[in-house]
């Protein structure tokens, strides 16, 4: 969801930093619906923003941010690795 939002913002020419984009994703309806499908604690947007921002920035997660794991929202075309590296 984060990468899709970053791609959408770039297409529209909107420049937001990582934290602003994460906050927008966390406050979105689809994120909240997905969160509700897991038996977790009550939804706390501030904690989720912090956790997701740290997860994206964590160097150990680089192995997961590969082109084969991400496709553009409306197609089955993989997001190129250069775009993922740039937007992450």
C-alpha cells in the first residue's frame, strides 16, 4: 500500500516524505480494514505510523523490497527495482 501511494503521488507530482506518506496510508480505509482482519490490539494510528516507518527504513528489510514482490496497483506488471529503491 505504501509503494502504491508513493507511485500515485509521484505520478501526480506530489512530494511527500516517508512519514507523511505512511500517515496517509495508515489513516486510509483499506489499511484499517486489513488491520481489523488480524487478532491484534486496538488500532492506534500513531503506533502504526511509527512501526510502519521503522519497518520501511530498516536495512534488514531490503531483501523484501524486490521487484518480484510488488506489482502496480491496476496491472500485473512488476514495479521496477530502480523505482522501488527511489521511492523507498
